[in-house]
C-alpha cells in the first residue's frame, strides 16, 4: 500500500513540474578578415564568445554548438581596406 502511494505521489509530482523552457536571445557582432567567408566566421565566433566561452571554443574547434541552437544568421558585408567587414546577427537558444 505504501509503495503504491509513493508511486502515485511521484507520478503526480512529475506531472505538476513545469517543463523547462528554452532561453532564447538575439545577438549581433562584427567580423573583419581578408575574405568574406572568414569575416562571416568571425561574426559567428564573436556571437558565441559573447554568449558562453565554452561553446565558443567548441564551435571554433569544429564541434558545433552542443546545448545551444544557433539559428540562421544574417550578414551585411562590404569589401574595403585590407579585406572584408561583416555585421551579423542571430538568435541563439540554450536548450
């Protein structure tokens, strides 16, 4: 009887617990490099660096963004001076 009551209480508590919601936020940054693609990479790296240093190091080592969804990025790039400068933004969500 006690075991059955404990199971019912545990199930009730699990159903009553709120689901953890994702935490989403928008970030923007600027990247400068000798090529447009490298400038865009600089933007992405800066977005992640401003979010979480550990995810930044994971991303630049080529291992993605575990624990975060990295939404589509938008860039505005221009050539000039010694290379390219891109301004970019993205929505990131912590899972």
